[in-house]
C-alpha cells in the first residue's frame, strides 16, 4: 500500500502469494500486465496495458480508458 501511495498508482494492483497461483494460471511472464475478464471468467485481453488490443477489448464491453 505504501508503494502504491508513494508512486501515485491509481490502477488496480494485486499482490500474490509467493507461489504465484494466478500468474501461473494466466501465464503472466512480465509486468505491467493487464487482464480483462468477463464475470464468468473468460479472458477478453491478456497483455501489456499499452497494447491497442486492450482498447478494442474494452470497447467490446462498452468501457472506455481514462
């Protein structure tokens, strides 16, 4: 929480346990990493936040980036 506040990070932030269960499940091998999921758990986007495909995926669910 201190790092998030000190660096003025205003996006979602997740810290995993040492065994990295979610990162292993999603094959996350670099950061930053954006993951867009449906309520049912379907992956709509998995990649770098600057990838233009994220904007397209967000448009599909009627969400705009700020």
